[in-house]
C-alpha cells in the first residue's frame, strides 16, 4: 500500500491526516502541540495515527508538513543574532525603511517603532558599488570585507546577510563576499539578497534576506532534528514542507530559504479547503480557519487562491509570495475580560493556548475563553476528540461568572453569548479585508469553515457575510493537514526588468521568462520530478508609468510571444479597476518577471458518503439537548456525524459532533449532507443553493 501523511502543527494542537492513495481511505489524529520542541508532538501523532490505521510507519511514502516554526521565531523575537553587510553609505537601510508609520497622525506620537531584525551595531559596510544596469561602478575591496568580518565575529553573530546596492542586477560581489565570510566565520550560515529576492528596492530586498537569516538557524535545527527522528521511524520516506504560497519544498531547500515558510501553517488550510470544495462543485470560496489561538481567512476565486507579493508576520513585512491570508487574534482560546478602565467586554487577542488552556479543559485554566463560552451556551457537548477529552462545564461557568458576568451584572448565558458575538465580529472584520476591501462581494462566495473551532462559528459568520452555503468539510479540525497532503511541489524564479511596453516586446519578455523557467525547474528535477510533469505559470508585475506600486498579473505560457504583453495590459486594467474603480489612459510598464514551476498534485481520491434519505434520525444521539441563543433557551438535537449519510437534512438548532470538531446549526438554518460528506448550511427556505452551485460550475 502507498500512504501519504499530512501533518500540521498549530499553536494548540498538532493535526495529522493519513491517506491511502489507492483507496482514498483516511485516518485522523490530533495531539497537543509541544511548543518547547514541536517534533515531539509530531512524532507522538505519527505513532498514534499509524497505530489507528494498523500500519507500520515505514509504509508511509511521503510526509507533507505545515509548520509555524519560522512564524513563531519572528513573533516571539527568538531568532538568530544577524550580521548585515551592506554597500558603503547604506548602513541605516533597515532603520530608515520606507518612513511608514501605521495608523493616523497620532501614530507618530504613540507608535513604538519595532527593532530591526539586524541591529545597527551588527550592520557593517564594505567598499563596492554596482550600477542599476548591473555594471561595476567600484570594484569590491576585499580588505574591507575582512575587516567587516572581524567586527561581526566580535559581535558573536549567528547568521550573516549580504545585501548590496543593486545586487539584483549583478550578484557577483555578493558571491565574492560569501566566499570570504565562509573563510573568516566558518560554520555561520550566509544569505545573499540576490538569491533570496532578486528584485529591486533595496529596503525590501535587505529586510527579506535578513528575515531569512534571522529564522534560518531555528528552522534548520528543527527540520534536521525532525528528519532524524522521522528516519528512525519511517525509513526511506520523502519529506516536504509547505511554503507560504501553498506549494511544497524539500527539507533541504527549506533550511536554506526558511523565509518562504512564514505563512506555512495557514497555507495548508487554504489548500485543503480548495481541494475538498472542488469535490462539492464550489470554486468561489471564503475560507475561515479558526483554531485555538488565531483565525485565518482567505479568498478563492474560480479555484485560484489570491496571492500577494508580501508576507506580513507581526511587525515584519517581507517581499515573498504567499497566499493572501489575513490573521486575527481570535480563536477558541481567546480570553474574554472586562477591563476596569473601560468597563466594556473585550475578547482576545490574548489566548490561553495549549497550557493551561480554557477552564473547561481542567488543566488549571481560570480565565474565560471563547471555548468556555461555547460550553456554557450548549454549543459544545460534554466531551471532545471522540470522548478522549471531558469538558468541565462547571469550571467554564464559574470562570465566565467571575470575570465577565459579575462585572457586567448579567447572567452567565448572556455573558457567554456576548463573548461569542464579539469574537464573531472580530472574524467578520478579517473576512471583509479579503473580500469587500479587495473589490469582491462576499455574497457571491460560499463560506467554508474548518479548524477545531471553525464549524462552531461558521453558521454565524455566514449570516454576517451573506455567504451561502456555509460548507463544513469532513474532518474540519484536520483540514490543514489535508491541505498539506494534497498540494504539489512548487518553486519560482524572478527577475527585475523595468521596461516601458514601448521599449520591449512580447518576444523579448518571453525569452527572459523561459530562462527563469529553466532556473525554477532545476529544484524540481533534483527532487525527482521529471520535466514532463512540470506545470509552468508566468507572472508579470505591471504598473502605469510613474506609479509607485505594481499589480501582479498571471500570464499564459502558450503563444506568449505573439501578444502576451497586450493581454497582460488588459488584465492589469481589469484588476486596477476592480481594486480602485478606475484605469488610467497611460503607458504600461513591466517591473518584475516571475516563472513558477509546479509538479503534479498527489493522487488522492475523495471518499464519497454513503447514500441516505432526507431523515437524519439514525444519527441522533441526544434529542433532549438545549442551547442558548438570542437571550433564551432552545431545544436542540445532537448528531453523530459519522452516522450521517448523503441527502440527510439537519434542521436547526442542532449540534453535530465528530472526532476533531463540533458543528453548530442555528435555529433559523438547516444543513444538508452532500455526496462527499460536506454539510451545506443555508437559511431555512433559502432558494439560492442551486443557483450558487451553478455559478461555481459555470466558472470552471
């Protein structure tokens, strides 16, 4: 048998999904994350899931891994001490930045400027200069490089970044400096800006390369330790890690370019949502991934996730391709409180995390969380994870009463409902960022809810956004792991080429893109993926002449030489109009060219749900349950999702339990199980489900 294992490490739980490639049969496992050493939680999960499947770990052929190691290193400020080598006169490149202060005018007064990832005392200059066209203006002074190395050695840096002016046009000097640094500072990893990001804009290129060095020792150590532990258990298995842009890369490549992993975890959720929604016939989606610590949202149009050229983690924004995922500090562990200063209820972004966790977990937590609020409202049954985790209802109510209900002088149920409504509004704000603020109407998209806590809130988010149907996929709590297991290997190569359209041609641009394609394909060939399996996508960053920013436009490879630039210009005008409501009658200008090469997606079959009639009575496990909503109690039924069949209808209010998550259907809504086991939730009497599905099919 051939097995593929997807593994996603989150802030609270580590999720695993094992797939039999021949039959499509799946096995799921969920273990607490181990923040001190994430590999411990991963290995425990592998042992458990292989035991459940009745196989040996050596039968796993491929492991696809989504990780937050790089993300956490930046968020927690626990990266390496980085030394930065720059061109003479540009020592303050990170301190000056773009002179941008977030917020309004008050930001200049109250905004605490974050410390750069490479401090000024660890930034040194060398004598050299490359021109904007790649010509050598001043030769590299090797003695100045040796002196710079002595300073960095004295500072005890753990990683070095070389970012020279105009290195994107000619990286010869950076390569020479690396040779000297490796001799003077043996064992210290070196990142070159023209290899990490061969594009113009010295600040963005320097910051991206420094971020790569900052997380490189941490990520490298983690991947080496994990691979060593995996080899002992799985033997000859292929290991890959998920990139921020939704592709896969080998552990070796990830160790060299860890900046590509900064959004690795959230990317898995988008990939998994896209895969399962396609099986149900939906290609226009808003994804809603709610975990224990945070919520990630994204938009998928016509089967293509929205990409952006910037990846933001905390106060750090690097120029690297990633899925357009927006994150808000709202999760099942988000803490509700009433500050004395305002006397108003607030929820998050502080989280109870995995240790001690919500009060209902019985691990010493005393602060009320969103999970505790759901317990008090009856949205969560008395146990989770298939009965493995018992919930302490009394502890949840006591925590809510002390911290929220008593200060506000309201009932526990009203306080719990307030917590849930506030966290829903916070997540609705994130969904607006990827839809309305990007020129999309959320009512034209279905909403897919997943993550451990997503199905609890998805129905309410559907009502706020007007996005129907709300899709709850099978195994929503481990869908990120599903995405890890069903995505493909990906690599890209880019180059800055600033040309007005009148100064170049489709043939010239196509020739450069062909060269970039060969460069990007080399990584896939090394990983054993033959060229005949490669899929190539080209992208061009375009702007109107004189603009300070550009938009990324995808282009077809076939027949690009004929009129590729003309088509790209029309696509740019369309995108510009959608985002800003207008297009200019001005000449277009090429800024960057990019070639993306992908391998075939894994051969994973969707498991079809067993056929059944409209009645879901056989799946009812409790018909006397009560839930609290809109200020009063409602009678509800609890269903076992494993017993639901395709065609079953579930009228709200209802609670649907499964191994890794719990789904809530509100009183004025109903759910229907489709052919692949997804629950499609719509308002009662709603007539738009077929219309929405036909729209998606029409755009395929």
